[in-house]
C-alpha cells in the first residue's frame, strides 16, 4: 500500500503530448457565438437574468444561483444575447443556456464587488471545483465544523490531461496566494500542496514558495486515482473519511489547484470565473493547452489545434477515465471542461463484452475496497436493495474496475445507473 490507499491502476498516461506545451490564449473574433450553460455545477441550475437581444458585458452576471447549493454564471464575452434555449451537454444531453454573439472580442471582464465576506466574494465570482466535481466553492468554504488541514490537490491523475500541470508551472504564485487566502479566512492551521511524482517541475516550483508562505509540499506516488478526495486524504494524512461522510468529518478540506487560481483572481483582481484552461489532445494535429472562454464550442478548440489526425471515432470531454463522450462538437466548454480528447478507431481497445471469468482483478483495483464483480449482478438484476447493502454509494466512479476487466464488462456504467436508483431508495427511507 505504498501509494497510501488500496487498489488503483497505472494506465498509459500519454501526458507527453502536451506537458511541455505552454498555455495559449484562444483568440476570438467579432460575431462568433458562445453558448453559456446555466448549469455548470452540482446543485440547482442558475436562473437567467437576461433576455433575447439584450446587450451584455464580459464578466456580467447573466445567471443567479438558486438556493444554497448553486452558484452564479457570468458572460465570458461582450455581446448580444441572440437566444436562450437548450445546449448540448456530455453529461445530461441537453441543458438550458444562453447564446451570445460577440461584439467586442477584446473586452476585459467587468469586475465583481470584493468588499464583501470572503464566501460571498466566491459566490459572486461563480467559482466551482475546477477538478471536475464542480461543487460550488462558497459552500465548501462554509464548513460547519472546525477544519485543521487544507489540502491543495495537484495530483492530476487522469491520463492525457496537463491543464493543471501547466497552471502549476506558469501560475505557481497565484495558486499559492489563492490557497493561503482560503487558509487564512477559514483559520486553518495546516496547508499541504500534494502533487504526484510524475510532475517534478511543479513540485520544485511549489517548494520555492513553501518557506515564504509557510506550507508543506507532499510528493505522491503516481497512481490512478490518487487525485480522488478520499484517496488523497488517506495518502497525505492517513485519515479515512467515513462511509457517506464528507472530508470535513475528519477535519479536512480539499481544493484543486485551478480552483485556488480562480479564488486568487476573484479576491485579488475582482475577476469572475469566465474562462479556464483546457487540454486538447489525442488525434489532433497539434495538441495544446488552451485558455478558453466558457461557452466556446469544442469545434473551435479542435480547429485551433489543426483539426483531426485521421478519422475521429470518439471525442471525450474531460479525462479518459471519468470523462463523458460527446456526439457533437457543438458542445460548449463549461467550468468542468478540463480536456477534449479525440480518439480514432485504432486508438480504442476492443470493447467486445464476454462473460465474467471471476478473475478478481476488479476487486484488486478498486480503491474503495468494493467487490464490483458481485455488485454488477445486483445492478443487472435491478436488485437495488442488495446493491445498497454492498455499499455502491461508496463507488467514486473512477473506472478502475472497467479498465482492468479482461471480459470488458462495463462495470462503472452499471454502478452509475445503480447509484441513482439506490439514492432514490435512501431518500424514500429518509422521508418515512
């Protein structure tokens, strides 16, 4: 258990395609359209604040968070609202959003009011977890219990992705200052920046700041899913988050490095979250790390990378392990879009499914100590009560079980579906 947690896998990381590519700012032109989803976070979608034909400014709030678990949405461009309707989403198929035609591509974002309580600044800026979970950050920064340790997640364990790595290299000081703002405002005693050992330049960069800013840099073994919250906490602190509980139960808050950069931008510069870094890689002519305005169509990212190499078979939004495939390049970039990965037929393994041979590889690989081979049978048979008994809600949907399965059973897909049914059962029990 040298990696700090049980299980895990060592996929071909394929990071060399982009790890040495500095972040490039994507150019925009007048009359281009950006399509900004109103639901880019866990929780209730934002309520639109604009109407068709209305003129909006870059950085203007165009969607207001509804309820506590929600957050604000801002325009990433200055332009005219041309329509409000359904946009393509790799996660839900369709999501309500706002289409804006750019009138001034060079306009800088309108600044937010920073003369507020720290959490209110983060809410006003519309910041969410940038590692992919997209949990509203202002909620995470309002813990009901005392927190003794802040862990900054620089693992970036997903194959192909290097957006966080480039941020750690190019925006080290901003990440550190954003993290220190969180530590100081919440009065957290200890701060640790954790980075996998396949990123020595990032580790070195943070260590140069560690003495002046009083934090620890922890080097982690490179193993997927090292960046999972529960795995990270176990590796860094040796603490086990109880089943069904959040990290705050063991006195910890975890934030992604890109989230810390967004916090710095909001607190120090008054900037709302209107752009993010996206790794565009795989079967494209020139893989890149791009700074992209929220709402940009995936097609534009692929075009700026020179287009496809060969015939695309599958396009994944996010990482290859936990991302979602999209059936259209009209899909807009959201706050959750860490990567766009293009695969050709020859890049993909054979997914011909055969019968489970009870080899136990899924059990060995599972970082949560579950038994996927048995859980699969309950999921297929729709025995959701049994699935609950076998702790399916502990599944973090990392995909390790599916990755190692020689029979190509789509295990993680079964568990994603099963978890939704099991959560309905749990809610019914609570209501009774």
